[in-house]
């Protein structure tokens, strides 16, 4: 073997490795089809607590009883989990702690399955909108969906990718003219039905929230 061949081989191998490295880096940078992460909403625990009390605390005692909570059905639905001292009402410290937990979780999107029934029957074909409670408007998008066989619903925010919805407190609006449900459920301003969508929701069956419409 000539001396020129001996000198040439060590130079060629590193050049090949450098070329392969460039190809792999290019693929990592530009060939990935993985969806980007959806940023979590900017939670303001103190701001939310103050806004809630300012609107709902009618007797100005610094807490919300069952009657006052009716003004925010979504918050009322999740009140049991927020009421850490178990006195039947929510105070500012409990509200702040709840939203501080939301902030700590840093969840961009989530998913959940719901089942809606009226008079014991599933509302198949009904259209449902989850409208954010007043203190989340402008921060959390509404989620929508259609109730499928068995009364099950998987609400989503159309403009989010990957698909899902936000954690938070919602009013549940149901449109089902053919089923003749009570008119109060057809508008966000009048519906008494609410829900909390969150990994820490107080639900009996994890991942499946059952909501019941009543006359």
C-alpha cells in the first residue's frame, strides 16, 4: 500500500462523519412533525379572587354562600373542592389558593369526557357550548361539541392545536330544539348548569363528568 493511501483514509472518515452529523442536525431542526406546546393561560390568583368577590359577594361579608355562588354556576359546581375548611362557603384565601394551584399546574390544554342527561335520557344530537365564567372571559376560550351516542361529549376549542380545551370554570349551554329541554339551559346568561374542567375537579368518576339537566 502506498504512503498516499495511508494518509488519505484517516482524512476521509472524519469528513464522512462530519457530513452525516450535518444531515442529522438538519433533520432534527427541520424534519420534526411534532406539534408545538400550547402555552398555559396567565393565571392571576389575587385578581380572580377579587373580581369574583366584587361581583358575587352581595352581603359584603368577604365570602360566598350557596345563594351567591349561583351567580357563577361553574364555580358553584367546583365549590366543594375549593372549600378547604368545609364551612359551606368560599372565602378569598380559598379562592386564591385554588387559582394558585391552577398557576402551578401550568396546563396549556386538557381533555375530558362529559355525559349530559335530561329526565334520565342522554341528550344525543344536542350542541353544547362551555362558556367561560365571567372572571375567565378573554383568557379562556369557549369549548364546543356535539353529544354523541350514550349522551357523551368531548368538548374542544376549534382554534387550538393540538386539539383540546382549557382548564377552568364554565357555564354549560345546551341547544337541542328537537328535545324540548328547559329554555334556561339555552343561554349563557340563564343556564344554572356549570362545570369545572381540571385534573383536580371534584368528580366521582375520573375523566367522565356527568351533568344533569333539571326542570
